[in-house]
C-alpha cells in the first residue's frame, strides 16, 4: 500500500546543530508539505513543494530549508537548531486539495 | 494570511452524547476538510467538502460546507470513547493546494 513515512520519529539535539528530518511518500504525489504543531497554534506551514526542484516558503519558514530532488522525498533541514524549534513536525503529500499526513517527528532542542 | 477560527477549543462529554464543532473564516474557501488526530499520530482525513451548501456524512459524522463559503461545521452523533482526539478543520487557498488549519478542538469522551 502507498504510504508516507517520516524519520526519525523522535530526535533530541543541541542548540546550534544542523538537523535533517526525512519525509518519504510512495503515492507519487507532486505536492509535499512540512508543518509544525505547537500547543495553541494548530498546524503551521513551514515549506512546501509542487514538484521536483520546486520549493516555497510557508508562514513560519525562518530557520528551515527544504530541497526536492525527486518526487518521493522532501527533507526538512534546520540549519542551526534553536530551542524555539522544539516541536512536533508533520510531513504531508497531496494531489489536489486532500493532504495525507505522516506520523510525525518529535524534535527536542536542548 | 488567512485564518480559521475553530470552536470550541475543547469539549468534555459523556459517551452517547452528540457533538458539534465549527470553523469560520474571514476569507472564502473552495474546499473544507475535517481531520482527526489521535495521540502520537498524524491527522487523518474524515470528510472533504467541495461545494457551498454541501452536506456530507461518514458514518456517525456529518459535515457541512457553509453557503457563504466562509464556514463549516462537523457533528458527531452518539459519541463513543474512540472519538477522543483533536479535530481540525482546514480550508484550501483559492490558488494552489495549500491548506489553512484551525487550531483544533480537543474532544474528551467519558465512558
């Protein structure tokens, strides 16, 4: 069955380190998204991509970057992790309006 | 950016009761979606609405796309303990496939 996976599921890192979160989908969807979820804020869009080599900033993109070298993967990189980036991160993919979410990565920045 | 106001923020109900939650926006959306998130999991799509006035059911769940295209509601009938979770509404941007999410309704069902 087609699916969307994220790794790692849990990560603890230190302030200033570079961190990359992986997202892989097997639906062959063109659209992929990264969100962060924090208490009181719901899901906020970090970056998104409509296809290979396409990337766009969302509403909370500062301190994050993405690259899309193939259809299946959209890794999210925190260039220099900050404590404010402690959160749960969700990847999603879609073909059209309906987005399908991965299981999430819980990131703690100490 | 576009914002969705979702209410209530939390609900505590007894098993068997009906539940209603809604979302409103200052902007028009082309599509309304309702998701449920179980603890430790990603959101899962419950219902998608594509036309103003549309009323759609999925088992005990019923959702409607408001006639003004600026609101939507979700009803759950005869709640059961496994209905516990966070329910999110989402509306699509007029262009592209981006979604704006409400802040969620935390539902607790007491057996």
